[in-house]
C-alpha cells in the first residue's frame, strides 16, 4: 500500500482507506472463492492493484466518463480504477458467476456507488462506452472482434475514446494490422518493480 501512495501522492484519505481495505476483502473472499491464485494474493497490491492503476498514469477519466471492464475476473482493473476515479462510471463484466459475486461483494463493502458488475458476455452488451479496459483476456485481434461497436466516438478526455489493454510479453505480431492506430505505453516507465519489466498498455483510439 505504501508503494501505491508513493506513486500516487494525490490519493485522498478516503481513497487510501478503500485501497487498504481492498487487500483485507480480497483475502477474505479468496479463502471462500478462489479468484486470485494463492501465490498471487500475497502480491495483490503490486500484481493486481498497481498494475490496474497504470492506466491512471496515462489518463485521468473525467466525471461522467463511462468505462467497461471486459473479463474483469476478480475486479481488475475496474475496482482499483473506480476507487481512483469516483466520478466516472464503471461497468464490470465477466462470464463466470462466482467472480462477479466477489466483485459485487467487494464493491458493496467499499461503498462504491460508481460500479455495476454483471455476469454476461461482452457480445450481449447493447450499450456503448467511452473506454473499454481489460487485462489481456485474449489475443488483441480477438479482443477487438469481441468489443466491436461497443465504443462511442468522443474526445472529452486527454485521450480520445478507445481501448486501454493491459498486456505483457511479446505481442508485436498481434498488433501489426493496427499499428497506425495504436500507442504503446511501457509500464516500467511509471513503476520500478521488476514485475512490470515486460508489461505494457496498448491504447487504440476508436475510429
């Protein structure tokens, strides 16, 4: 938690309280419903919370911005981002019911009024959003097919509306067809931990 505050000194006392409580809640729920690997739960703040908040290093969602987190799993990156941007609206979806149960319980315990979480597949979502975020649920081209027509055009934030995709490893081949529309951010430019050495954010603007 200290690392997060050092990287984001602008956090309010309420945001710090919620982020601190987050760790306790995930430990409690993970004992009942395994949504984070056992070895990863000890590294929750680096591997999950801080990783999610890398997005906050490249964009500050303005009030009213609508963000959909596709394949949220246990709530990442959606829950940390919803704490960080309390005036933006977050819609978290996953196809696995037990994961969404944990997300809803944690959002309720943290009194997050800006989070809605549902068990559903992205193809069935009728609404459009300003941004879609995700943590590498599939290869990038396959992800783009899943979210086709789910982003509305707009330029109300520092970045025009689009996709913010957290991904690690070598994905150069995956993004070749979209290279002119893509911007890559290297997370190790923001955070010094070894974990982020190969981690990136792929940003792609909506046409």
